[in-house]
C-alpha cells in the first residue's frame, strides 16, 4: 500500500514539475503581462491575477479535455450521445423522456 502511494506521489510530482517547466518556457501559451494603468495598483493587480488564473485554468482544462477525448465515457459530454436540451422540460415532456 505504501509503495503504491509512493509511486502515485512520485508521478504527480513529476507531472507537476514538467508542466511548470513547460509553462515557464512558454510552450503552453504565453501568460498575461502586468500593465500599469490609471485605475490604480489594486485594480491593475486584480486584472493581472484574473488573467493569470484564467491562463492556468485554460492549461488545466486543455489537459483534461485531451485525456477525456481519447476515451470518452458514456456519460461524458464529449461522447457521441445526443446533448440534453438547453432548458429543462416542463410538464408537457413525454413520460418516457430521460431529459
């Protein structure tokens, strides 16, 4: 049990390090640049960090989407099943409807 936990921790640390290095070099896209504006330093920092976290979010979801596209599960939104309607059905929906 301890050996398996060690392997998982080692893989997670290695994957995190590799992703950090790829991002630091700029291979995962360019991050935002801090710009001073007349809005003040607090607003400038808030704008920068919002863009930075959006960049990190984009990287993570690119990796997750790539992994789920390779082997979609039947309940995955990327599978070949039809998509649910945009709104929930009202009382007029057929009784056998799964939506």
